[in-house]
C-alpha cells in the first residue's frame, strides 16, 4: 500500500509530540520518496506544537533540493542535516531530529547511550557528535561523519547519533523505521536512568540497614 508522505509525516509528528519524544523547542521530520524530499515547516514546535496539516509540508525536488531549500522561506531551519543525510546515505528514506525527554539527558551530558535491552542491542552504542551550532552546514557534516560507520545497519534498522546539548538525529529506511528507532532509544535512555537510580536507592538502603 502506498502511503501519502505528507499525511504520514503529520501522523508521526502528532505521535512524537504526544509521546514526549520532542517538545515545543523544536524538531523536524523528512521523508525521501520518488525523487522528492518532504520536510516539515519552520517553527513547527514553537508555533504549532507539532500539529501540522499535510499542506504545510514543504516539498523539494531531490535533484536540486539544496538550491530550493536555500530559497524557501518556510522549510525547517535544520534542513541542511536532512539533505546531507540523503546525499550520503542512499538507503535513507526518512530523518527525524527531535528532543526526547530521556535522550536529552544524555545529549546534555554529552554521554553516549549504550544498549539496555534485547530490543535496543541492534543499535549498539549511540554516539555523541562533536559540537556544532544548530542550523549550520557544520552540524550536517558532523552528523554524516558520525553516522557513516553505522551505514550498513540501515539494511535492517535505524541508526542514530546524539547532538551535544541539542537533541538526537535518527535515520531510517522509511518513516516508520525512523520513528521506531526514536521511541526505542528514548525508552532505552529511560531504562538506563532508572537503573542507575535503582542502584543508588538499593545501595542507600543496604547502607542504612547495616547501620541499624
């Protein structure tokens, strides 16, 4: 079944915001399909709370997407990252940049995220890219460089990297694949954090018990 990319993007955007996988500070989504690149509009988070309509999605011709994006007043400001991914990863069909509440802890601390369960083992450790300013070609370049060693993973699952004090970039074969990766990784981040909290709690309990 052929899914309309514009409508699919709006559905995924709603889900991302509802499940706290991003916030009103920003984020963006794109899909590559049939020679076109579909990208969410500028200020989707701060002005629309991720609630957009299909007609709001910006459509670029892949053949000259960089030129079109540079002249479009409403395309996402992070479009350089999306276009760089598509230019360097032939199997990439979707990109999500988001600020998930649990993954943001790791991004803020500039700490890689190791796998925490069988469900996330396939992703390996999610790396942190070198710092680069948002909305720049420099950021697009470090994202591509960081994801390149994981490129073969796109055969079977999504790949991702953390942006220092900024968020996460997830790449998938299609939009469902990218969303699945985003949700699993944020869940993995929560598991890691809760595990550390449990270890601290148990240690404190054991210490108190020995004193008593």
